[in-house]
C-alpha cells in the first residue's frame, strides 16, 4: 500500500514537471503572443491601478475629515463620518481642478502658445545681439560660435509646431487613459476609501493565515514604514511643488520676466525631483529668459530663483515634510541617477522613497545579523573602529 502511494506521488510529480516544461516551452515558442496577452491584461487593470493611486493620495485628507465628522454632535454625521469625509474630499478636489482648468491653465497655455510662436524671432534677436558684441568679449569663444552657427542653420519651427506637439501629447494620453478608464478609476478609488477598513482587515487576516507570526509582524512593520515614507514624500513633494511654482511665478511676474507662469510651473514641477530637478529647471528657464529678456534679466532671474529654492529647501520643505527621511545626499544622488537611467523622470521622482525603504531593510538586516552573531562595532571620536 505504501509502495503504491509512493509510486502515485512519484508519477504525479513527474507529470507536474512535464506539464511545467511544456508550458515554459510554449511560452518561449510564442513569446510575442504571451507579451501581448500580458500587455492586454495590464491594460484592463490600468483603471484599477489608477484608482488605487488616487485613493492612496486622498487617504490622509479623508482620514482627517473623518476624525472631524466623528466629533460632531449630530448622530447622522457621526454615523456617516467616513462617507461624508470621502464626499468632502472629492468635492474639494474637483473644485481645485475646476479652478486650475478655468483660471491657471488658460494663462499657462496662452504663454506656451506665445512662446512657441515667437521662439524663432527671439533666437534671431539673441544671435544679432551676440554678433554686435566686441570681438574680445569673453562670450565670443569658439564653442559659443559653433553653437550659434549650428542654431542659425537649424529650422526650429519644424520641431516646435505647437499643434503637432499637442496632438502627440493627446495621443499619448489617450493611449494610456480614456474617459471610461478615468471614470472607472474614480469609482474604484471611492469604494477603496469607503471600504478601506474592510479591505485592510481582509489583507491582515490573509497575511496572518499564510505567514508565521514573526514574518507577519515584520511585514506589518515594513508595510507601515513604507506607507509612511511614500505618502509623506509624494504628498509633501506635490504640495511643495505647487507652493514653489506659485512663488516663482509671482516673483518673475513682478520682475517683468516673459512667460513667468510657464517658468514658474516648470520650476515647481521639476522641483519634485531632488537635486537634479531644480538645476535642470533653472538652466532651461535661464535659457528662455536669456532669449526673451536679455542677459541682465537672466542674471536677476537666476538669483531670485536660487534664493526662493534655498528658502524652500531650508524652511518650506522641512515644514511640509516634517521629519526628514534621514538619507545621505550621496545616496539620494545615486538613487536619482539610477532611477532616471532605468525608468526616466518617474524613476527619478520615486527613487528617493524607494531607496529610503531599502535603507531601512538593509539596516534592520545588519542589526539582526550583528545581534545574532554577538558582533559589536565601536567607533571612537577619531573615526577609528574597534571590533569586539
């Protein structure tokens, strides 16, 4: 009887192994079809991923409003605190979006249109002004002359046709999202926010059922830490970008810089990328100001932007973010560089919270291994270490 049972297990094992080999072979034999199937499946799930992301961003405001409603004396308000908090947050979000579309977007869009329509004229005027400089000017280097000659033979209008760029952007957005996907995403986000307690309770019970107690506790700890880091970073960086964009736009408008709303929005957006974002935005904004307002205005623009960015870095951003992520600047630069190389702008933006989480995991592992092996490292004031 035992031999029959063992033979049955052996045959079942080899049968499963053979099926697995056939599946892998077929997958590689029809690799393009498999990729298409995966792409289609992910495309179907896109609105659900977007809904989860929207719910994630709106979670903290909903939680704050829910706490406020629960303190009200009206029984109906207390009982419906969660639903009312979700409704309130979405009304505020739609109001902000409406204000942006009706007030801010037309100003920025008109500035972009004007910049694209006159960019060739601005460049030609800048080249003429450059030609009038004395031959012994420090600006008349061979490298600058080569750049000027290259630009003179370059027809920018064929690259900067606004209608085509708008068409490309529209097609790209349509390829990723549609109105139906957006509606589904909003509905999904509403249900997630309303039923978040039931969802989290299910996930906790599911994790407790499949993981040992120690693993479950560690997963809970790292999930909470990761959630705190991601939410704090994404929400605070977005709010900080809005504040910086507004401040820069106001300052440049007072200075009389052309296309101040565009430059302010651009600098605010790129300010979300640590270190590199501010530098890239400042350089591009300086080039645009140089060809539209001259050298003197460009220098003052750079000075004002640098001052505002320093105020943001030392006062505004720490107030918004709260506790620092406690990451070395060298580690941040490394993370942003690697994230940008592999995943573009999105990788540069998400690199910091990801590396913060990796740092926590590595430090906990090192502490665990040292504690397990009774290994202790003491570092004195001179920087020398002593092993015990």
